[in-house]
């Protein structure tokens, strides 16, 4: 037996989230995942953020995930990673593994929704104007010259580029950008810009207001404790979900989403089964219908197993 979540009009999920991470307080707290009857959802699509959501604090796939993937595949349910990470990084984590015979996932929402791929084909790209890329680069250099601990990643379709050679910055950038090239001058790099990722080694939320000037033409979002993303105004992870729902013939009532940080905001407008991790930013808790256990407690795996029902675990 399947059911739909409670009428969304009974829950205020319209909190406004700004670039500095502030959000209005929800009038009603999201319900616990345990309030959902086991097996209640007619799932066809599960979309999850990576860092702070699916992955452990150490950045690893949680226990039981690949067994869950087998169950999802048998049920005809697609699992899609949705991340600020680069496509190549996601494919390295979730792609086929010849050594184990593991099948990979078919779809990806990469670079915070600026690149959407389904069955090996790009189904959506959204770019930033070159003039914006130049202005962001100039501002990062200016702030860094003033003492700010900033680095910039220029994200393209085929790879990402940096000019800073600071070891700590490069180590952090390589966690998310597998295909990363160090160049002498980012201003000399050509090609479409999917996203400009600013790394702040101290506190991204405190630095984000310095980039508010770009909000007239682009979208500025704090995507993690140390990252600020500048992207096209029309894009977010939710737009990527919409593209995949259309490609797969899936409705929002058949879609579950999981997130924890401000770059996940768009997910909550496109799925009836919306979950904020227990460790989520207050702005995300204000948008979700349900709270999942934290990523420390393998929350995504636990909740999806519950939604499928005990006989499908």
C-alpha cells in the first residue's frame, strides 16, 4: 500500500534563504521520518546530496549503500547523486566497477545542477557569463591580497581550473574536482563556465556578503562551511531533478530528496518526499517535510530502506 505525504499546505516551507545563510524560521517543524509508515512511498527516483547527507563525515559511502542500490535497481528506482562536486568526481564514486561487477548509477546532477547527465548524455548545462567569471576572479584576488584565505575554482564541462598552488587549498579542491588543472593565470582559461567555486579556509558564510554584488546577474550560494558558489540565476539542483523527472517519466509524488546545506534548497520544491538531515543547516530544516537521521547515522540509507518497506531491505 502506498500513500502520499501530508498536505503541504499544513506545513510552512517557504523560508527565504539568502547568500549569507540566513533563513526565516518555519512555523511548523518538519516531522520525523519515523512518522512515515514503512513501505509508504511509491518511489521511482531518489536524489541525494553528498557531503553532509549521504556520505559519512570522512567522505565515505555509508555501510549498506550498495546493497540498497541492488534493491532500488530491482524495484526500478533510480538513485541520483546531486552535488556541487564535479561530474568526473561523482562518476569515480558511483560509476561501474569492473573488479566487483558493480553497476553504476545512470544519472548525475553535478556542479550544483549546472550539469545534468542521464545515461551518458548531457541533458542540461547552464553557464555563467565570461564577464562575471573575470569579475569574480578580480574580487578573489583583491580579497586575498587583503589577507583573506581564498582560492577560486573555475568549473568547466571538461574539467576545473585553479591558479593557486597553496597545498591546503589544492588538497581541499581535489576532494571535489577529480579533473583539476593548475594554470598560471585563470584569466587565460577559455571555454564555458558552469560555476565559480570560491573556497574560504575560515568561514564561507562570513565572506559571502562580499560577493552579493553578483546577485544582480547571477546566483550566489553558500554550499558548505568553506565554499561559496557563483552560478547562473536560473539553475539549482531542483532544476536538475526536473530534467530527470521528465527524462524518466517520474512525478514529484514518486521522488524523494535528501539535503543538508543551502545549495540543496532547490530540491525541496520538486519532491513530495523531502528530507533534511538531522545535521542540516536551519535554512534546510525550514524547507523539508521530514527530518532524516544524520549522515553519521547513515540517514539516507536508513530512510530509503524504510520507505521501500521491510521486505525490500
